[in-house]
C-alpha cells in the first residue's frame, strides 16, 4: 500500500481517537505534518536529537527586512532538504503580512514517490502576540 510506503505515525498535534488510542496519520498527511514539525522545532529543543529542526526561531526579534526574509527562506529550505527526504523542495518564498510582524512562508514541494505537488503555508511571527 502506498500510504504505508510514505509513512505512518502519530498525528500532529497528538490526540486520541474514538477507541482511546493515539490518532495516526498516513501517507501525504504524514508528510505535511512532518514538515510542520520540522518548521516548528528549534534546533536544540529535542534532547536526543539536538540538531533536529529549523533555525528560523533565532530570527524572531529581527527587523523585517530583505536580509531577514532571505535568512528565513534559506533556513526553511535547508531544514526541509535535510530532514524530509520524502519530498523535493521546489520553492520557498516568504510574504509579509500585517504591519511587517508576520511572515507567511510558502513551501512548494513534490512527494517523490507519487509525483504529487503540494503547498504548505507556515505563519512565522516576528513579534510575540502578532496576528495575521
């Protein structure tokens, strides 16, 4: 089964199913959740794998300028290439929202085994409490 090939794991966020077990995610849903986890995890956050994650969190309080946007975009691309081998990263672009305190990171990717194309938008807040 293709979903088994693409992977199966705990859903994100972790929740219980109707049988009081852990909800599982399969296939392309598992890949999307994996991307979200990579982007939401700061290197050093996981004790047993301290290099796992994406370095964008170090730019949280930076000024929203072309340099910061470039660094965020590069960090996202590098982290996904390193940590999610089931995809090919086609493009990462960043769009400014609000008054410059929110970056919408658009990740365009292809699932290698199915050749299906997807897009994920990850909101990155440069200021605490900012809203889209």
